[in-house]
C-alpha cells in the first residue's frame, strides 16, 4: 500500500489531464475564496490600516535589515514551529496537521503531474496519516467546546467545515488507497468499495477547497502576516497602543501609575498562573 502510487492506477480510468484540471480548479477556488474572504471581512483593509496607525505611534524607526530579521524569526517561530501555542498537546496536534497537509498536497500534485519517484507514494501516505492523527486528536480531545464545555464531538457548526473536511479527506484517501493496493478492485463488490471511497475522497477534498469563504482556510495566509506585524510594533515601540510590560514593584512604575500601590500595595504579590492554573474541565 505505502509503495504504490494510487493515482498511477487511477489514470487507467480517468485521464491525467482531467485530474490535473481538477487540481487547477481547486487552486482557483482557494484563491477566489481567500479574495472574497478579504473583501467580506475587510481583513486586508484592517491589517493595512492597523499598520498605518502603528507607524503614527512608533517611538523608533525599524530598518529594512531589522524587518528582514523579524520576518525570519516569524517564519522560524510562528510558522515552522507554531510557538504561539502554549499548550503542548495543541501545538503537537497543529504541527502534525500542518506538515501532514503540506506533504499530502504537494505529493498529490507531483504524482498527478507525472513526477515519478519511489519516495512520493510513501510521503503521500505518511502525510495523510499525520493529518489523521493531528486532526482526530484535535477533534476528539483538544477542541475548546469539547474539552471545556462538554459539547458532544458530533455537534457540528459552520466553523467546523475546515477541520472536518481536512481529516475526512485524508481518511478516505487512505481507505481508497488500501482497496486499490490490495488488488481487490477487480472483483465487483470491492470495485464498488474502491469507487465509493474514491468518490468520498473527492467530495471531502472539494468541500475543503471550495468552502474557504466559510472556513478557517484563509486564516492560514493571514496568521504569519499578523505575527510579523506584531513583532514590528514591539520593535518600533508602538505595541498596538498596549502598555509595556512593567515591574510592578519598581518605584518609578508605581509613581507613574499610583493606583498600583493604592490597590495592590508597594510590593504587589505574584498573581500566579491565572487561567493556566488548571485544565479547562468545568462543564
């Protein structure tokens, strides 16, 4: 199963140009959905207006070299390692899902466009498995409404389109590949199962790429830009008009903010972990 290119056998019944056309269509749907998302939510407008407002509040100028360094930090930290997640389980789940998705999509495109390499089918299956592990782990054990509010795992809302279509695409792809690789597809009953799971694979992937406007797919493109902008505002001192991190025991800080000693004393106690003190299981 892991050594066989499932699309090579599929090309005997579906011409390669049709499969390639499907991939191009999905790319266009993602691009169109992202653009419509920006227009509908005005996210790009907000982003640029926020950047302009930050420049007005900046206390220093950030040069091109420093911005390049911040961009590299953003890619290395927020993008490649998802360091913004404090929860280790959430971070691992996200990394498995993200890298699984990238490997799965890239190898799918390479195989459908005729790239022949023995490692591609192995990477394709590995990516799908990573997607399933990360996706199901998140869906059943990490989601806030499940972990903290006691919502049933099968309760679906529109915001769940992305994650559900993501792990079902990988699941049906693996099952379809299994039936193809076992050599059972020559029999009538198994041919029906092979066709069924291939159809479910296509339906799930189409749902994933065609519902960008209503899912979190576009979020993947905005997240790195927002993280980079946040680093720039900290570097130039504007800090998105938020106060700096102060030492509350510093006399100068207490002089600047007299309500601190008034309500918390001259030696404010450590407030502790706050909401991170315990796991969110309060339903």
